[in-house]
C-alpha cells in the first residue's frame, strides 16, 4: 500500500491483509511450543501484557509518524508497519532457542 498510486490497487492488496488475522494465532501457537509446560500460564500472561501495551503505544507512535511524513510520502506509514513487524521477528529468529529445546528434550527423556 505504500506504493499504491491508484485507488483500485488498495482493493487488490486487501486480499493479502486478510491473511493477517491468521498470522497472530499461528505465531502464538509456534511460540507456545518453545515454552515449558510448567511456564505456559506465565508465558500467556506475558503475551497478553505485550498485546495490551502495543494497543496503547502503537496508535500514539504510528499517528505521530504519519503526522511527520504525511506531506512528503503518505505511504511511509505502511513501510513503518512492515519494519515494526520485521524487527521483532528478526530479533527472535536469531535468538538461541536451542538451549531451551535441549532442556525440554532432556526432561522428557
């Protein structure tokens, strides 16, 4: 949507956004596999807290960002959303979760 120059392009891109509703539960399911059974409740609490914090901070941050860049490039807000999703994904993907998986495997053995 950052590069859409015509109104019809928005409708064509909306199909991709429909998949976004599937993404959060799927990622949460993958994340719960990385946590020990005895810490699932704590992990779910942390996830709920993170969602609540994001619900407060995101509108403030993104509206400020849009206000700054709306004259030069109104589509920049969409790239900032992509960056805000990519950065945590990249951070978590390079973390060493192997130690947690090995500990879980040793306990099950």
